[in-house]
């Protein structure tokens, strides 16, 4: 027996998966970065003077994750 809400939950999950795939393809094609890199850069660009702690809070990740991501973006010339 299938639960009433189970069908819509699966459908929504599949829809989000398709949208994520489209977004990944779009930003790679247009900007040459992954969606997660694009999201990081977008968050960074909205802050006046971003620091690791503020970025971590904004992106809901650890400070270590922000620091790790920063190194690559600096190396690639996306962030100074």
C-alpha cells in the first residue's frame, strides 16, 4: 500500500534533481565553473566585506569548507 504523500515527495525530489542538473550544465557552459562554485561566488558578491565566518554562515557550511573553497577560487583568479 502506497502512502498518500509518498508519490508527490518522489516527484518533487526528481524535479529538484532535474533542475539541479540543468543549473549545473548552464553555469558550466556560460561561466566555466560548477554550480557549487557559482553559488559560492554569488554569495561572496552580495557581501560588502566577506570573511570566512560570514561566508560560512551565509552558505550554511563550516569555516573549513569555506577556506578550502577559497584557495581554488583565488588560484583560478575568481577572488582576490
